[in-house]
């Protein structure tokens, strides 16, 4: 019985590790005025929505790999999770350089890394899971405690600052995210997930 209750933790962390997979591409940047200005404005527009904790922007940015029902099974609301995770988010678009049909945007991202949240959650959940009381707890209480530990882990995680470089390529007068963009964004928002 205890093993099935505690297996939720492993499944929860697997679900959370999917949050960003395949979802981290900023919108296409149309060529228009100055290419530098167009790319800078598009990045500022996207990142400003995240900073304002705009839920549709958070959904687009953080992905929908975890559906609301999956999180609710663990007592976690996706809106609450996204807002807690991105609380304290900040950014600056430091420089945009154009070289023909390629561009590089240097960005500073400050946020709570998912890997740091996971590490904090792992410590608190292990302490809970090895305690004597968990064996006597009903499933609903284990779920509530798991939710509480996750939200405490998010709240207790400090923001860190990461400098990233996003590449863009111009195809048919449209700037599109280039190779490595997802990896750079994952590094900024997730960190080193183990």
C-alpha cells in the first residue's frame, strides 16, 4: 500500500519534466522594418506576457504536455503551478545581431529553474516518505501532502539568472527560430534535470 501511495512522486516528477518538451518556440518573426527591431520587439512582446503571468502566454510557453486532469490527480492546479513557477520571472533582450539570413539574440532570463524545484521537492518528499506516518495516511492525505510539498518547493526556490543566445534564420522574408533554440530555452527555464 505504501509503495503505491509513494509512486505518485515518481509519476509527478515525470509529468513535470515534460512541461517544456516541444513547446518552447517563440512566435515566428515577420520581416518588416529593421530586422533587429522586429526580432527585439517580438521577443519583448512574448517575454513581457510571461512576466505579467498572462495565462495563455504561460500555456503557450510552458507547454500543454501536462493536461489539467493529470495535475489535478496530484492536487495541483496548472494555472497555480505556472504562476508559482514563473513568479519572479524577469528578462532583458540584451543584443540582436544580424548576419545575412541569420540572427543571434542575446537574452538574460531570471526565473526559478525546474531542476532546482525538483531537487528541493525530492528532499522534502524523501523526508515525508520515510516517516512512519505515511503508512497510516489515506490516499487523499498523501495526495494533499504531495501537493503541499510541491507548492512549498516552488515557493522556496530562488530565481537564478542565465544568459542565453537564440538563433534565428530568415526563410521567405520570415525570421524563424533556428537550431538550438529549444535547448537554450530549456537551459534557462529547466536547468540540469536529473
